[in-house]
C-alpha cells in the first residue's frame, strides 16, 4: 500500500545498520534501530485509538524518541502537530481544541493540566520527557518492531503547523504528504546533499526549519545528523570538525562569531552553512566569510510553504537577498490593493505557487480564501522586490508597513541605514500611532559592545539619505530586541511597548 512520505523518506532504510543520529554524548543510533522504535510507536498510536487522518499534538523536548514519533505518525497516517515547547497551558488549550487532537503527548510536568483540556474533547494524554522516557515509551516497549504502514495518497494531510499568531488567532496550516516530500527532494538536490553528508542539527524540531527542512533533507539524501538537544557553543565547536553541513538561525552564526575558537581551521571540513527563519545582517555575512572563508547560504520559506527561494549553491550568494525562486516554485510581486503583477524592482506583496504550497487553513475557509487564490498563488504577507538579476529581496511583513501621512514607509529601508551607523549592532523600525500623521516611525537600536551610538549623529545621517517623511521621530536604545524561538524579531511587542510615545495622555 502506498504512503509516499514514508516510502521515500523512511522505507529505504529499513534494516540498515548505517548511522542516522549521533547524540551529544557520542552515542549513535542506526536507521534500523530508529525505525524499529518508530514502528513500536506506530502500534502504540493505533492502540490508543488513532486512525489515519486523526490529529496527534506533541509538545515535547527534542530527543531521538521525539523524532521517532514523527516517523510513527507518518507510518500510521496520523496528522502530526508539533507545538512550540515554550507555549503555556492556556495557549496549548487553543491548539488542542482547534485541531480536535485525538492524542496529546507532552512532558510529565504538563500532563495534569493538559489532561483536563483533553478530557473536554474526549482525547487522551501520554508523556515523553527530554531523556526519552514516559508513558508512551512504556506502552510501546513490548510492541512489534514491524508495522503495516497506512495507505496514504500524495494529497492526504501529513501535518498541521500553527502560525505564530502575532495578529489574531493562530491558523493551522494544513500540509500534505506531497508538500513535504516534494520540498525535501528538491532541497536535497538543490543544496547537493548526499549520503556522505553529516548535518549538525541544533534546531528545535517543533518548527518547519528543524523538522521538515533539516531532517527531511537528510532523510531524502541518505545522510546522517549530529542531533543536539539545543544550541550549545562548546558542543557546536566540538562537533563542527565532524560535520559537513549546518542549518541555523542568524543567532547561531552571531554566537559562533563571538567565540575566538571559531575560525577557518575549525570549519575546513564543512561544505555548507545555511541560514533561515529570520534575516541575516549583511555585517554577519561579511564577518563570517572573513573568518571562515565560507559564504552563508540564505533562503526563504514559510510555515505554509516550506522553502520558496534560495541563494545558489554554485554561484553568487548575495547578502541581503534570499536568492532565486526554487525550481518548480513560481514567485511574483503584486500590488497589494489590485493583485496585479508589478515591474522588476518595484516593492509589493510576495505571492508563490508550487507543489510546496499548503492546502489551506484548518477550519478557516474565509482565511484560506483570503490568502490562497483560486489559481493556486498564496499571498505570503511578506513585502519584497525582485532585482534585475532575479534575486528576491524581503522588505518586511505587510502588517509591518508604516503609513504615515498617506506615505508608505518600508521599515527595512531605514533598518539597513541604522545598522550601518557607528555603535549600532542591530535595529528594528516600527510604526506607532501619531495624532497628526496616523502613524510615525520609531527606530529601536541595540548598541554594540564597544561603542555607544550617538543618536544625534544617527538622525543627521538619516536626514542626508532618506526623504523627511521616512525619518524616525524617535530613536531609542534597548538592551536587546524581542525575538521568538526561531530568532525572528517580534515587532508587535515593540509596537505595543512604544505605542503611547506620541499620543496625548
């Protein structure tokens, strides 16, 4: 019986003694051992009443067992719903209720509170801790290590990923088997992964980056992973010489650069560094290349689409861009008001179409209709432009666009200038209410370690470069920018923090 995702990513390794995972302590797990445990978990899911198409919600720490639950869900035809380990019980209540999860797997500390929530919708709760122990493991321990894989089609749902929900309720993006499989196979080929690759994996696996990009690409290529519970600078430096590739968020790269041990010799065995989930500063690109001789490959993806674009593997990797649309992915820049395609170089909303694009939002037909056009193009909510060489530039989120006195202001344009000023490590620009202009610009700056920024000189520098309506009405220095788990700046929190800056009290 066919199950495309399992057949392509897992079935080729049944019985294989090849190493799949190397853990922080040096322990190795073969593909065979991993898949035997996954089969036992599949039996446990079946015995707990889950059938193909049912939802499985998991909020568990990263471990080989946690990854095996993903494989088990694919084999059983169950829709996998990974949840951020930082979510509170009240946040989890929404996801569990909205998805009608048949089973919830969580850490032992959350079992009692989640059991009350699960009980309301007639579902069960089992546990798995960071060490790979818990009630689910107990249930699975004596099960058969062979499992008759569920029959699934390419268009059947494989996963739900909930959007971060910075405006309104989180939406459950429905991802099909083909969405995940096509992207994994494409990226494996585009980034030239092979069975010789060893990926240094320190990302969380509740997010598309660590699970559906990093893990699936390794499975599609036959490589292996050094599978770390989280980013730890000493562990990373120990493991880099044993690796050939790494995927990370910008924070990973800035932390590595802050350590004197991170140099060209340490990275000489590496083939590829990939960055995503948040924009990488041009300065980080420059420092990284100067230190290691490697140029980071930056790419662009979304919860709803997996990866859309990538800088080339062979060819110029341009800082400040996310490269070209991937093969098979159509990308266009459109007028947000009219939907018509814009000319090269013009800023507008980014729309994408391809096998990678999700099926819609779970139980939200109006949201689906508003963001997924009938012709298959998805309105990403990101603003960008395509330059004359076909490189895509992300300018910001549509919701971050500032309209001041009727003029459109793109925060990225101002941030790029702020980031270049002496004493500025990084910046974020947000729009806040203003009694005369509707909105105005606030520039939020993080100072670097060596120099304190001179706000008067920064204002003067901006005055000489940008039109007056784009000038920040206020510049403030903060210790750090608020970020989510994947390193994205949470501009909604900055807007809230400075919302009353210009309003009469």
